């Protein structure tokens, strides 16, 4: 009898077919959204699951599903997991690091460019048939090349953005992180460490790439927005909840900062209604890792974590250590 696993989100058919060779798979190719209680009920009877951010794995879910041995997140971020609770319950947690680093850094840069150069706002204007003549100040935005980017969160993706900024666009790179990079890495990224406050006061563009945790909740709120230059832009490709979206919408409406680019939202897929009514914000639906190649690599790595765990008792990219389960 093959172990039963639940694939909680739609994934590539060939990756699913590969999983079916090893497991009795329940899929969600229909892409149904489940409430927490539905998700807990669906998980019943399965020893493993492939999840995304919408699937919380906490003490309550684990208590209702003591048969679960591994949960493989198809994401590098894992704030939907309570890893200590999973460890206590003997459940292995895995994520998908590395495979999405460069793609996500590309998107961060694209969102910065779109935000600073007002691409979404000007496209809407053109589509609405409002373009009647040329004006010197029509959608004049902020300079990107040669300006100063402040990166908050200098992990792999933050470093990828720093390299693009410094080497591709001649930008000055300043960063804030829980710990400083090694001198070698700082030199490679041409990045200088700063306190968060100094960074917010100095940067022309602020890029958020910090993982979500209780400590990083509302890293950017009204007080931080007030420290930023009135000409500055803010880009969040990290997680909803890192920014106080209500405070941001107010700052954008009052033009206390110039513009924002957001790929992630507090309570997504719901978006704060005030953000939908301000023009100087570019909004995308959590797609920073969304290229076909990268999404395939993420799905395959999550699948391989399940396969290697059940066949060899080890996963490829574990987040915790629990007793192995070799077949
Ligand atoms: C995922 C992400 O696509 O990897 C992450 O942490 O934010 C995205 O790449 C998304 O979280 C799906 O769970």
C-alpha cells in the first residue's frame, strides 16, 4: 500500500504524475480554497502534504492529524508553519530555497522599475483613452539608475537585488538585516550596512525582502513611512503584514511618499480597499516567483522532499530535525 498524501494546491500534471508513482495522492487540481477547518478535515488520513502559504500547519492542525509525518511547502517562506510545534509533533517541515532566488530578485527589480517609473498608472491612462497630447511632466517619475536603494532583509533574494542594483544600474546599495553580511559578501553586493532608521531616511527606494515573523510584523508602519523621503518609493515582495497596509494607503494618498509596489498583502488574497483607490501604487497578486521554469522547480523540489523522506527517511531541504522514517 502506497502512503497517502494530500497535494493541497494545483501543481504541474507531470509533477503530480511523478508523485502518483510513489503515493496514493489526493489532489486539489480544481484549486479550491479551503477554510482552516476544511483544510484540517481534508488532511485527515494523509501522512504527508504538499502545501502553499494558504495552508496553516500549527498545533491545532497537528493535533487533529496525528498521522501526518511531513509537510512540504512549495515556497521558500514558511510563516504558515509553526516549526517548533511541528518538531514537537515529530513532523518534518520542508521549504523550497534557492530555486526561486534569482527569479524573485528579477521580479523585485521589475516592481521597483514599474513603481518608480509609474508604468501601471500610465498604462491605465492610455487604455482609458486619456492620452491626448505630450507634456513634459506626464508621468515623470523617480530616477532608478544611480539612485540609492535600501534593502531591508539581506538574505539570498535581498543579495540578488543588491547585485542587480549595484552592477546593473550603478545604484548605491544600503541594507539593514538582523546580522551583517561578511565583508566578502558586502563587497560582492557593494552593500553598506545601516540602521533601519538611517536607511529609511537615506534611501530613494526601499525594498522589503525580510521573512515574516512576530518581530518583523509591521516593519513599516506610520512612523517608518514618516521617516522616508517624500520622493521615495517602497516595494514589498516579502510577506503581507511586513507593511501596515492601512498606514501605507494613507501615506500614498497624502503623497507623503511618492509610490509603492506591492506583491504581497495583509490578509491576502483580500487587499486593503484603500490601496485599490490610490493611483500611485502598483499591485500584483503574489507572483514574484511566477515563471514557468521556477514554479516547476519549486513544485518538483517540494515533491522530491516527500519522495526522499518516505523512501530514504531524509528530505532534501528540511527546516527541522525529526526522527527519520526510512521505508
Ligand atoms: C510562493 C513565496 O509562490 O516562496 C515564497 O515564499 O512567497 C512564493 O514564491 C507562494 O508563497 C506560494 O506559497
